[in-house]
């Protein structure tokens, strides 16, 4: 019985963490793209803004899912 609880615990814990990690990756990519276009003197396109927004949204969703799984 203890083995069953320990085996199921990482799967429920990692569910929101994977989505949150993907959001952090999108935030980093959006930030790097913004800084490189700013440094190069190019006009800021909408893609980095969408990457930052999608990354922030995924971080929030991952945090909500992670706390929901921990409370159950």
C-alpha cells in the first residue's frame, strides 16, 4: 500500500510542473527574441509578445494544476 502511494505521487506532482516548465521556456525565448531585435535595431514584432503572453499563461495554468493535484 505504501508503494502504491509513492508510485502515484510523482505523476500527479509532475503534471502541472511540465506545463509550467514549458511556459518558462516560452518566456525565455520571447525575452531573448525581444532583446536581440532591440539590440539589432529592428522593429519589435508581435511574435515575441505572443511568446511572452503564452508563456505567462502556461505558467499560471501549470501553477493552478499543480496546486489542485497537491490538494487532492
